[in-house]
C-alpha cells in the first residue's frame, strides 16, 4: 500500500466561464468546441504519435511512470473498498471495475489498467493518438478486447452520455495541458459514481517546476520536445484540492513524484514541488 500524506482542505468560491466555437469539420469540433481543449496542445502531442509506444523514445518518462501510476490506482481502489477482498492478491485485482481514463493518448496507462481486468475506456481529442492506441491494443496478446475501448471524445461529450458511471476516473499528465481546470474537473466528476475515486498526476506551479519541467526537461536535456509544457497551466496541489472540495470531494492522498531521468525511473517523495499525484473520493449525498 502507498503511504498516505494527510492534507488540509479549504472550500473556496470558484467562478468560471466557458466559450464555444463551431467548425465545419467534425474532428475540429471535437477538439475545439470546449475551452478546456487547446488545439495547439492536441496537435503538439499528436506529433509524437509514431513514437508513442517506443519505451526509449521521447516519451519514455510516461512509460516509466506506470511503475507509480498503476499501484497508485490499484492500491487506492483497494483502500476505498472498491475491490472485492477475494481479488486483492490476484492478477485480476480490478475485475469488473469501470474506469475512465481522460486524455489517454496512445494508451500507455489504459492498457496497463486493462491488464488488471478492469473495464477501461480511454478518451482523447486526438484522432491520431486514439488510432495508435487502437492499433497497439490489437497487437497485444495479453489484452482482452472486452476490457478496453477507445473513443475520440472530450470529457464534456463523454460525461453527458455516461453520468455517474465509473468507479474511477483517471487524468494522468493531462491537467497541465488544460485551459479551464474547474470545468475539466467538474466534468470528470460528473462521470464518477458517488463514492468513486479520482486519480490525477500533474505538475505543481512553482519555480522548481519551471526549472525542472521546462528549462531542464525541454531546453537542456531534451527529455521531451520543446513546447510540451506551459508553466501558466500548471496548478498547485492546494488549488487542485480547493476545486475538488468545491465539488464535494475529499482528498485522501497527495504525494510527490520524482523523475530520475538518468535512469528513466520514478520514485515517490514527500516533495511536491514539481510532480505530484492526488487521489480524491467523491462523497455520497447525505
């Protein structure tokens, strides 16, 4: 089990607005009609589609991050009682649980969760990345088709059709690419069952995160392509907790993540100055 780090929650008043844009192309409409989808971000990530499944390629850090992300989700669902006790020590530990991964890209984390026998749906506004995800899943001999689906959709579109359907909603390395974080979290939670868990990994908004995630990772060591991150879109754990709290969610874990780029390995740390993971639970109505 992961060590738990207790945090104080503050309930704020949060106001936000949303804008709409319409295009003649269906794919452009999917990507741009909601303010929390930045078409430039989608296009930038889509450029990496041909190398998405190269574990030593430009997004090797995402592959390595599964060593933390999968246990975070698995152990979090065990801790909240979502997992049948008879399955805890078994390979099919997430059997029958419905999980939504928002911003799944080419499916690195999605596939890993499906291999634990959960019913996973991955959504992403990038047609290229969803195509890559589908093709890779077809080639896997260890995946059961019934455990995995992919759709070219925004979270708003998906949540409108699948309200309170999921036992867990996952948004890993997505929030730092989102414009309207309040609207994004709101829609993720709309798809989550009361009592369900939301798991997020993202980047803190600090001077160390600017130095580490942009200056070092992009400009000096070229661990990811330049322009991958925008410091203005980063968010602190406390601000994220405030948003979640305003939607009746209790944060039960915040933990720092440290990337050892020289060995392409991730480890847990108490320091949340750069990368961090958060697990929150949507409270049931009284």
